[in-house]
C-alpha cells in the first residue's frame, strides 16, 4: 500500500488522537428543500444518513488495514492514548484561553451536544 503523505518513511510512532475525521456535507438549496414534500425530505435524509454511515464504516475499515500494515510491514508503534483525559484537558485549555471570550457559548454548547 502506498500512502499519500509517506508517514511510514519518517515516523516510528502513530498516536491515535482522532484529530481528523471525514466530514460528510450534503447541501440542498433552500428553494429545492422547500419544494420537497415531507415524505421526500424524510426519504432524502434517510438515504444521506445511510450513505454517511456506510462511508464512515468503510473509512474505519481502511484505517484498520493501514494501521495493521504500518505495524507489521514498517514496524511502526501504534499508541492509543486516554482520549477522555486528552479531551478534558484540551477543553479546559481552550475554554480558559483569551480567544474564548469571543465565542458564542450557546453555539459551542449546541455543537458539543450535536457530536455526542
């Protein structure tokens, strides 16, 4: 397998911090969405959700294959940190940063609730 960033050539360790995710964004113009019946909206939403779930599943499967090859072929160490502690520390750090005063905290709360 060839990797686009050639990490296997320059690293001895990969830490699975889950910093990167594949975002699935489907846009429908407001005019088009408004022209759909409730049934059409439900069907379209269901199809999109199913496609996103399938895509996410395939990405996780591919990631697993890549990590296995990195360990076996390139002798790269794969580390899995305590993500809860990592997230708690990062949240505390950013909430206490100077930039936090400019955040829309209601929007921040909605985003946090939406990703759980």
